[in-house]
C-alpha cells in the first residue's frame, strides 16, 4: 500500500482553496500531468469525476466518487481505473480569515504488478508535488483577484 500524507498552512482563505481543489473540471488548465478532467455529476455533496493522466509513455484515466462538505472535507474513493484501491481525503482547517491548513491523505494500490511498474513512477511524482501545485494555483488566483479589486 502506498500512502500520501501532506499538510501545509497557506495564506489563502479556506473558500478559495476548497473551490480550487473541488473544481475537477479545471485541473487540466493548471496541472501539467492532467490532460483532461471532467465532473460527471455533482449533487452539491457528492461528485463523480474522471481524470486523465498523461505521462510519457503512458496515458490512463480513473474515476472517483467524492463526498464533500464545503470548506471542510473532500472524501475520495475510487470508482474505476488502474487501481485496486484509491481512497483518502482533503481536509481544510480555517486558521483565520486569511489562512488555511490544507491536508491530503491518500492510500493507493495498483491493480497489478505490471500496471504498478508502468504507472508508479509517474503517479509517485504527481503525488509528491500535488499539494504544491494546488497551492501555487491558489496564490495565482488570489493575486489575480486582488489585482481586479484595485
């Protein structure tokens, strides 16, 4: 079993970072490894989403079913893809009006040794930088928002 456990305090309000991470449709706009991403359905507390990852020389898709509470938690569970198991959560802790603690915990296991040999190096690289990627985009959005106010 592979585990990702990351946490960071960031100078961004909880609403901005939650919306960014929960807006799967926009992942391909700023995550370099994501070639396509789409929300298949969203009820306001449950979401089905599909993400396509491209890394030389492989390309694969996976679907998740996520349950969420706005500005608090996104629980992730595999629906379909090259994993035997993929589940975890994003948690959001409002420190104050301008600061948020973001945590990512994810457990995953590939469905076979052959798939693991081809996908693990790419997926491990993605998982090691995923929180940083979202934080960078959150700061970009925050700065853009502040520029538009002035």
